[in-house]
C-alpha cells in the first residue's frame, strides 16, 4: 500500500482531533501540520506557516509532495487556498473561494436558499438603516440581525425589542465588524432546538457524516455570551433518523446539486446548523468546515479510516467510497476556556495535567495552547483544551470526561458543567 503525504492546515482542537484520526490511518505516511499546536506536535511535523498565508501553504504542499491537503478553518478557504491547490492538481479537502461563500457570506446563502426553495428563516438584506427598520415592521420580536461577512461567530444579535434591533443595525452598519457589517441580514426568529448535521461532499455528491449538538453559550444553563462552542456530544437523540432524512432531502441534496448547477461545485464538509422547528428542520447557517468542537466528538466515534473518505471527496470520487462506520458509543467534548473568554481571554496561564494518559477512556485535544520560553504549556487562546470521552451511554461519557477535567488545572480557566444536558435530561 502506498503511503500518503498529508498536509493539515489549522491549529485548533478540531485540527488536533483530525490529526489524531489521520495519524491512525494505515494510509498516512508523512503528516505535516501548519501551523499546528503543541498537542498536534505529538502526531505530526509542525511547520510555522500561517493559515492565511496561501503562497506559504502552497509552497509547503509542493515541498512535501502532498497527496492530500486537509483544510480545517474556513478562513483559509476564503482567501482561495483550495483554488490555488486545484490549479496545481493537488487534491484538497476543502472548498473553493466561491463555494465557501455558503459560510463566508450570509447574504449569498440566504439568496441561494431562496433560489432553490430551501427551508430557512424569512429574511432581508440591507445596507441602510431606514430600509432595515421598515422590514422589522413586518416581523415579530425577537429580531435576528447578522453582519453579512465573517465576524468570528460574533456577528449575530438576537434583539428582544425594536429599540435594541434598530441599535444593532446602526452598530453594524457603523463599522463595528468592519466590512463584514457593511450589509446586514435580518431574519425571522425560528423556534426550536438546534443541532449540527455534517455531509462530506465531492462537488457532485454528498455522504452523510454524522450529527452532533453544540453548546454555544459560555455558561451553564445556556446563559452568557455566545461563543465558538463550549462543548458538544454525538449522536444527538433529538435529531432522529427521520429528521436527518428530511434535512438530507430538503437541504443537503438540493444544496450540493444547486451549487454544482451554478458552477460552484462544493467540496469538503458541508456543516448545516439546523433549527428543529415544529414544521421540520430549517437552516440556521451553513459552514464550509467541520464544527469545532463537534468534530472532536465525530472523530472519537468514527470507526472507519478517515483518510480514504477525505481523499475520495478531494478527488471527486465519493460515489465509490465506503460510507463511514460509527461506534455504538456516545462521545462528548467539554471545552476548557481561558478566564475572560469570549470577550477578553487571558492568555499565558500555565496548564497542568493536559498530557496525562487517560488510556482508551478519554482524550485531551489541544485548542489554544503554546509552549512558553521555559517550555511550559500555557493558554494561548480563548478555548484552551478539549476534554473528550466515549462511553456506552452519554452519562458514562460525561462522567469520564469530567473526571479527566478534574485532574487538569488552568488558573482562572472555566468550563460548563452541563454539557449534554438536553439529551441527559430526557432519560
Ligand atoms: P449563526 O452565526 O447564524 O449560526 O447564529 C448564531 C446563533 O444565533 C445560532 O446558533 C442560533 O442560536 C441563533 N440564531 C441565528 N439565526 C436565528 C434565527 N433566524 N432564529 C433563531 N435563532 C437564530
Ligand atoms: N461549534 C460551532 C462552529 O464550529 O461553528
């Protein structure tokens, strides 16, 4: 069997989980991560090339004769990394700049949904406050206001009153999110529980790749500010096989077909943020990447080799790839965040206990970590570690993950104590 040279782009917990799974593959020869993190360093060769340095990444892919480039974050797609690699015939798991607009432009996605009749919230796109205000007259509170472009997950305001809604529009148009807020998207508020559904796409077809549920708010009980995600579990019982089937037929399939028909074939992960409304799943947003921390739970549960699936998607050969096989167990991921996250995370705090061996039971992925001058592991980002576990039940997985978390310390660090509560409270 010929071994592959693989370049993994990114440096978060999602990429550590991907590296962990890729490194287990018998197909994996040389694994290089750019820029990676201290956790990934145990599995891959790290190269200090940044995610937005397209030319640096292309040069690295050439230098290592990459057989496959796996792109973690959407920011690298937005600057055209996949397009440059495609021009060089280097297989890339990740979408073109134009295809990635499903994540990078909310207005593009809303218009796409309208063109193809996909279930999502009613909406309007505005560049001036009076027109936005007139649109609010047609809606009921609460109001949903979003900056059009990428705003690191912080460009969404749910306003309880008209006054707050008008203020949010002025704030965004006034430049609070820079050019990302030059256009605002206003949406009808959808009621229901949220879940994340994943499809792996090769431009022409899609393969179901599991589901998970995230916890976006910073504190227990879903209180506090929105974050990139404080924890996840998989599978989410709320997303039944029937609902997955409906979302697949009404959203995923028409999206993959529609993108191809419009000349933007979609390659990579199509991550649908769903609202499970009383009338069925509706799209909250698409992302052009694996969810973080949802990905960590999927990697724990995935029994199949990940590499043939990513390679088939990158080469447009998904139709001949075997679908993923999942373990029976439930997986959970709890995020340890730095003090002050998400507004002003305090970096530099020393982390202890992160690299203990938890055997088969728990795995700790590094997210925002770094080594300081003395070689100590320190917090280097808002989300610092991802403590993950598998269990025969979600209860068991949770107990294992929290037991492991109890042995880790980071001054001022915090985590949610209730990851999985929606599923756990049902039993
Ligand atoms: P987004 O960045 O678009 O995923 O929005 C962030 C969060 O805001 C989502 O995860 C939802 O919890 C909430 N949200 C966004 N759009 C809507 C909507 N139209 N109705 C209800 N909640 C929404
Ligand atoms: N955890 C949600 C996201 O990755 O967008």
